[in-house]
C-alpha cells in the first residue's frame, strides 16, 4: 500500500516505501513535517529560527475572522509554500512565454493526425512555481479536504454525545490547531512539488483550471540538464504530452470526475484503531514526550496509523488502473504524433516512464500529502494495449473506448489484452457512438442484472433457464 496522509504512515506499506519512511529520517511519520531527530536527517539548528517564525505565524492567525473556514488552513499553506520557494523563483521572460506558445502550437498540429480527439486546451501558458501553487490550489482543496475531515473527525466520533457538548470549545480549538498542522504540511509539500513539476498534468491529475495547458520553463530547464538533448526538443515533447492530456480531459467529460473522485473515495475510507490508541495512552510516560527521540519512537510504533480498509483498496486499484490507461494512451498518441520529428522522443518517453514508475520526489511528496501514491504500476501494459489496439482497430475505434467508463479495459485486461482487443474489433464500442443508445444500453444492463437476481430466487428456475 501507500503512504498515508498528513504525516501518518501505514503498516501495510510495501518494502521500498518502508525504507523511505525509516524511523531514522524525517519522513511521513512526523505529523508536522519538521525533522525531529534521528541519525538520518538530524536536527538542523539553522532551521530553528524559520521553524519558530512559521509556528508563530500559524498561532497568531488562530481566532482571526476568516483565517480558517475548513479542515485545512490554506492561507498558511500558501504562505509557507511561497516562503519555501523564497527568491529562487525566476521571473518569466517574454521569450520563455513565446517558446511555450510556439511549442504548444507545433505539438497540437502534430497531434491532430494521431488522435480523433480535438484540441482540449483553450490557452497555453507558462507558469512560474508561484503560479503553479496559485492555480492548482483549488484542486488541492478538493483532494485534501476529505483527508483532513476524516482524520480530524476521528477524534470526536467515539465521544458520547454529552461529552461532545462538554468538550465543544476544546474540540473547536483542536480543529483549528489540526487545520494549522495540515496547512503547515501542505505548504511545505506544495513548496517542494512546485519546484519539480514540469506541466500542469505532470503527476497524472488535472490539477490546473479546465482548458488551460501549462508548462513550467524553469523546471524544464533544470530537467533538461544531463539528458543530452536540446532543451527546445524537450520543450516540444513535454508540450505534446500536456496537450494530449488536455485533449483527453477536455473531451472525455466524465474522466476528471472519475480520477479526482477515486482520490476522494480513498480519503473517505481512512479509519483508525482507537483501542490501540487508548492502550498506548495508558502506557505513555508524560515526561518521555519531552525527549524528541522518545516521541519519534512512539510515532514510529504504528499506534497512530490509519488502517487500510476494503474501500480504500478498491479506490486505489481503480485509480491506479485509470492513471495507467491515461498515461499509456498519452504515451502512444505522443509517440505517433512526434514520430521521427524528434530524434530523442524514444529516450524521453523512457525517462519519463521511469520517473513515474520509480516514484520520484514529486510522487513521494504527493503520497505523504494526500495519502496515496500516483504510481501507475501497469503503465507499460497499458501502453502495449493502446498500441495493439491502434494497430489492429485504428484510431477511431481506439479513441471510442473513452466514450464511457464501462468500456475501459480493466486491470485484468491489461494483463491479457487479447480478449479486450477482439471485443473492440468486433464492434463492442459502436453502441456508445450515440449518447441515447449509451443510456438505453446502460438501462438494459441494469434491468438484466435485476432480473438475474430475481431469477436466482427459489421457484424461478424455469424463468432463469428460459
């Protein structure tokens, strides 16, 4: 499984993430995001002033009108994210904006021949890291609020009603403090993420405003170092990937909701073992909490870890498959679009595929932030399926698969694509070319399922056989 949100870790994590969240470091087990000892990261005295200043700003904002209207203090998040960037943000030049516009225009022309989906972006812009924070924050609110609400609500759900009334003032204060803690970690994570992302869809989610394709020239310049390809070529390739994502999210109306909804469903499935917390509380020596190493040891024991639920596993599998299908489709379409026009396209595709598969810094930051990783584990299988479907069925049949979520390949189809491809070639998607036919087919399928359940009841053998 994956990292869990806002500084928690999960006991079901796989081995590579267990190494990343080693108790000796300052990783996800720290709920406030600050290094608290250990031989790995240690405590940096030079950060003490900045940490205390940030804490002072957080606590001074408590109680101010409008300072927090939800489970996460996004004012603090934005402030800390910008503070982390500091003076490292290079202002955009007119040349950088023009280069992005020209690269996007060229990429759109090439994509027209590689997919039946028309251009999805109404504008293409160049962003600084600060722009990325500002423009993507509305989507982060949608992703983070369910996590924060679930974690915050856990501490009051087990209280009797009379205790809730008695503790209302304290609960309100704890809610604000939780919002400050969440906002603090969110701000630090966004500050790091803003320095690494290359486009608005770089981590697989449509984070930016609908219809806006965005590239970050400063990050692309840094990414280009050591790749032994001209930066202009890399810019065009990334512009083609961004434009392909925009075509998909712009002309598959249900896709954005499905992707973001899977993240929300995962967050709503968070549960905690309060019996373990109660038992741990009985054995805690209050004096030990003043020792950072003892506190870190307590946090690393797993007592305060949310428990993995069947709902989370289902949402995670659905999200991983959907992300793999999106990334695989984009890879195939972009490869066909750039063709031999960009000599280094194959190497760039492999670099980006490995970047996603190994879970780079941006992936790890998101995992700690929202509670799951965006690592499409079957990306290669998805790309292979889309490639075979393109070859055997053609562009129109391939792109028609996106007409309805029920038509998409399942995780099992990615492992064994032959049957799925045969179904498409046999006309499995034709009925969904007409929205009315799509609705009729959905209703007919639901009716057959209801009748099938009725036919399984005692005394209905005859009708079931008929």
